[in-house]
């Protein structure tokens, strides 16, 4: 009996790290399949990294003074990313044009690396984003007020890094991983009353405005509602953002117009849509999005005068980040790195949820089932691949719940907006 207990404990401790390795293997093989398909369609060796378009645009601007938004740079990006410029007349060519579609001040973040070969940049940013991912989980543990043994925290980190969003984000050097870290660090700074630092971190996070605008609006409402000290958050944010914008204008005066002009083409060539619109159609998806937006507004309004360490504020932030993953017109898994605090909040409130009604418990279970499905399917497929039994026809199976994850999570958080009714003895 003692041996069984010992091996059970070892399995529980080791299995999360096994899931991490298997899921990273799954995603790495997914990328190999995509690259093989590109090779079959006449694309030579390439730099298959989401960082490459931003890095090349920054290099050409800072070293050669060229406009990173120009068609010429776009073709050079495609030549480096795909191996040759894409041809819209070829039905087998990719549709993603890989333009420099970021605010120009992202070049300041990449400036130290523009003189290095890209393979070194790729390695450095893989390490930076891996550390950012670990830091994100540790910071959200603090902000959400969770107390756990060190062993359990590292188990949580392993499971988080073993999700498809983080496997994709780190392996493709996707800056969404860094943005998620910056948002967690900003909330941690707010909790420590480091308002100027929080505003600066939020300004840096606007390198991906679609991931941060809802979050920033919620924090801005909180910072401007009573208390002159809290207003330093908004002041430092606006000052830093203005500095980034003006410094970028020195390099390229017309960059805001070029950035805005590139949004519609970006939405077109990426076939931008939300998970709700994909599931419910244009009308149904829009109606549900409007209803979910009302829930977010209600939560943010209630939290505007609460301290950062209160559960009301934590719930509002969790809802805002889950809603962000629902409302942005992209089904890319890497955007879901924003969901870490919401899932940690579900863990923190599990007793309250389990004490609720059947619907509350069902929504809570659905949030975890949709998250666990990629682990189960990905682990199974990778194991079959090792045994040389896998069929590539089913290789997208772990992504089946991808559009459902933020929706199920958001719905699981909604019941927490109302207090648990008291029983006859006056206890919750």
C-alpha cells in the first residue's frame, strides 16, 4: 500500500511536466506539418517566427531609414518569412501577408536586437518569453491572492506552459506572451501602490492595442474614481504613451496614418472573425457580444471604487480579459494567454461555486473541460506520433475547443457577480 501511495505521488508530481513536454512536442510537429506544406507549394527555407516581421521592419527603419509599413518592406518580410513573396493569384499560397501591423513604437523594444542575426534574436526571445510566461503565472498568483505550496505553484506553471496558447506563443516568439506579462506586472504594481510604474507598464503593453484596450479602460475608470493618488496611473500612462508616439513620429512622421490604414487590410487577409460569430453567425454573434459587454461594464462599474486586492476588482479584471479574448476578431490560440487570471480566480472561488446551484457548477465544469480537452487530445496524438501510429487527419483535434474556451470561462465567471444567498442560520 505504501508503494502504491509513493508511486501515485510521483505520478502526480511528474505528470504536469510530462504534459508540458508532450504539448510542446505536439505544437512543434504542427509547425513542421505547416512548413512541409509550404515546401510542397514551392516555398524555400524561411524564418517561421511571428517576431520576424516586426524585427525586420525595426531593422530597416532604424538602420536604413526605410518605412516598415511600405509595400517594399512587406515583400521583403514575405521573402524572409515564407521564403519568397506570396502571390495572391496562386490558390495554394498563404493569405496572411505578414505586414508590419504593429504601432511603430514596437521598434524601441526590438532596437537592441536589430544588429544581430535573426537566429540569435529568435533564441533570445524564446528565452525572454519563456521567463515572461513563468513570471506571468507567479504575478497572477500574487494579485489573485492565492496561497499555495511551492510545489503546487510549479505544477500550475507547468500546466499553464503546457497549454496550446503558451506553446504557440513561445515557439513562434509571439509578443502576446510579453503583453500578458506586462498586464500582470501592472496589476502587481497597482497592488503595491506603484502607480507611476503601473501606468508605464500599461503604456508599453499597447504594442498590441487589441489585447489591452479593454483592460486599460477598466484600470482608467478605477484610477479616476476618487483619490488623487490613483490618478497617477492615468497620468503616467498618457505621458508615456505620448512620449512613445512622439518619439516614433520623429522616426516616421506619418506612421499613425499608415498604421490605421493597415488595419482593414489586416482584418481582410487574416479572415478576422470572433469565436461567437464563427459559432452563431453575424447576427447572433453580435447580439451575444453586446450582452456580454453589458456584463463587463457592470463588473467594471462595481469595481471602480474597490481596492485592487478585493475580489470584486479581481473578478472585474478576469471578466475583462476573458471578454477581450472573445471580442477580438482573431481565433489565434496565442491570444488566450490572457486567461490565466480568470482560471486562477475560478480556483480561488471553487468552494463558493460548488456551493452554488447546478447551473453554476455546470458552467464551472464546462470551463475546465474546454481547457482540458487540448491537453487530452494533444497528449494522445503526440504519444501516438512517438509510437508512429498517428494520423495527420486528426492533427487539429486539440484545437476543437479553441473558440469555446474564453466563452465557457466568461460564462463560469458570471454567477460570481451575485453574492451567495444566506441560509436559514445566516451563514453563506
